C-alpha cells in the first residue's frame, strides 16, 4: 500500500515538473518521454535509466543550424568570418547556460545525489540540458518548432552579442580610415532622440574631415553611432574605391 502511494506521489511530481518545464519553454510535447529524457543527467544513469547525452548531441546540431540560418538571413552583408564569430558567441557554453538559468532549468533537471548535494548545478550541465531540450523538441515536432524555440530563447543574445560584435567593427574601421585619409579622429553628433525613456530611438551622424555623413538610427546611442559609421564608410568607399573596408 505504501509503495503504491509512493509511486503515485512520484508520478504526480513528475507530471508537475514536466508541465512547469513545458510552460517555461513555451512548447507542449506530444511525447512527454522526450522531455523527461532531455532533463535526465548521466549522473542518474543506472542499467534501467537513459540520460540526455544523445539528445544533447542532436540538439547541438539543430541549435547550430537554426542560429546559422538566422545569421545568414539577417546579416547578409557580413563576411563569413564575422558570422562565425557571432555564432560562436551565441551558442557558447556561457551564453546557453545564461539562457538555461533564465528558464530556471535547474528546477526541472533530474541529477544524481552527488550533484544534488552541491549548492548550485554547474553552468555546463545547464547548457547541455538546454541543447538536449532543443533536440527533444526537434524529435517531437520537427525543425520549424525547434527553430522557433531556439530563436525565441536566444533572441536577447542576438541583440546583446551579434549586434554589438558586428556593429563594433564599423566604428573601428571608420577611425582607421579617416585617420589615414584626413589625419583626424571621427566624432558623432546626436541629431535627435525620439520616444519614451524605455524605448528611445537615436539619430546620429558621423563627422570627419570637416564634413558630416548621412545619419543613421539606433535603439541606443552606441548602436546609432555604429550604424552612422557604416554609412560614412559606404560614402567613403564610393569616393575612394576598394581600399576602403
């Protein structure tokens, strides 16, 4: 009798845990055993228990494809080297662990006693579990569902990492260019700042060599400056040819 009650309690706990994880992910599984497997760490392995390692292997590839496709389509003017750099930052262990922590994945993971006794679960374990979850969604509902999940989860990383990395090169390139052409350092003027404090848009122009270049907009001064630098480089390239980056 006691064993039956214990089994019922364990089953109820499992269902509650999986439901909470589904809600955090924004995906309801057709096959919940995939979700349960994705949340099972190898430290819990015994002759009757599989771990999430195979799903992690699959999810790593699905994640990489989804991120690569997104970067290829949205940053179409950037060279392969920059796309590779941005991708490596977005899918890094630390970035994925940050996403996993935002989902509070540690609450849903099944791990061995040795890990449970620690105060915190290692970031690498959380990152691996996130990859396993991507693999589970792929098997459960296909690539479109997995891609939607990936893009939803890593969208903040695209803004914080991809945007900063790609745009940072324009300011550096403009500074090198105008110092070589005019012997000066470029400056940036804020022409306008429109919108509420939490959602302002800035209009900025780059100035160098006694001239102003076409302005550009951005959600922050830094982003607008980077885009203004890109506009200035575009103009200088038209005027001075292929030696302008």
